[in-house]
C-alpha cells in the first residue's frame, strides 16, 4: 500500500509502544469498532510528510488521537456553521465565518474519560458533534474557490467541541469572548481514525451525537453554511495555517443549551459522536 487511507495512532498490545497505523479492515462496520484488538499495518515515519506503510501487523491495545499533541500547532474552530443550528437559536448568520481557537492542550484521545475541572462542574457543560479536518501542509492566502483546495486536506475525523457554556455566555466570567469556555484541557476529543481526503467525500455525511444512548444531534454535513474549501480560504487570509492544524467545522442542531429543558453533560455520562465513513468517537465524562 503506497499511501495511508485510514490512519490511527495507537499503543500496541505486544510491546506497549506507540505507533501510527493503517487499518487492515476499513469497511463501515470495522470503522465503528476501532479499538482494542483492531489490527493495523504499521506506518513508519511522519504520516503528514515522508512515511512508509509497511506490511508489519500489530494489534491495538489503546487507541489514541490520530495525531499527537506535539504535531498539532493549534485547533481552529468555526461557530454557527450549520443552517438548522443557526435557525434553532435564532442567530444571524455572519457574512464571515465565526472563528475561535482551542489550544493544542485541548486535544484528547478517544475511548477515554474527559477530566472535567472543578470550575466547569456547574451544570453548563455542553456537547457539539463536529466534522474535523487536518491540514496537510502550510497555507496562506488560499483563493476562494481554489481548484486545488483538496491538497491542503490530509484527512477527516470525528470530534466533539466540548463547551463550558457559562464561561462562553457570562461576560462577568469571560469578558464576552468564546475561547475560555472552549479551551480547557482535553476539551477536544478527536478520532479514532483520520480518513484521507482521497478516500472520502465529506460534503454530505450523516453526523450524530448520542448521550447515554439517546440521540441528541442528527444532521448531515451538507447543512454546513461554509464548506471546507471556504473555511480554508477565509481562515488563511493574511494568516499562515500550519501543517497539522485541526479545524473543527461547526456543529448541527440539537445542542444542550438550546433544548427545552436544557440538557448538559454530567459526571458518568457516556458520549458517542458518529459520522458515516469516519467511525464513532466514544468518550466519558469524569469530574476531577
């Protein structure tokens, strides 16, 4: 195999070392159960640079985020990017996509419990199912409707933009800015698989989120207002977007803060975010 199509980062069961790998089985059902016991081909080198997909097979003991924190310069996020989500909150859609950031310390592994700090244990922790993509190389001033926009996309993954709503909305706490409520440690679980942009068209995929087995969000990525090439172009104007940057593209309708009654994540909750063709991101909520 010349190139990876379904990349994972994992701890191997035979030697407890961390590797990159290419899934052996890439079908829909296999993608939904990536984790302990899943078989992979070892990928040697930098999967965003020079690498080799070997024929050496290993089994996963623990699945990790597709990229290590050290490989991710920043996590950039789009707000209000699904038409039905904007409508449910009666939000005006901006002419320019809303941008906020999460630090790379927010990156979290799948199949684990997210540690919730004491300051966020105030019954305002929300969920946001997200389609994510990873930049394959640095870019700046990418033109609108650039025909080569795909060359900037290494692949797509499932994410959850965990959100501390009180910090996001209370000006006395955050000064009316978004990043404080979005950026606590481990508030961006991503994975378990990074699917190459050459292997999937992410423009119209079912996306959903379940809390303790109950569906909270259900939509399609085609409801995005600003599509992936739009985001790359607009975010790169005058700004270098670095290789390895994760971009979270917004969330569909059904978030907890806009429900009646409101629904927030609490200690012990189990979350599943699923995007067809990209797999299922599973994680728990654990109060520190």
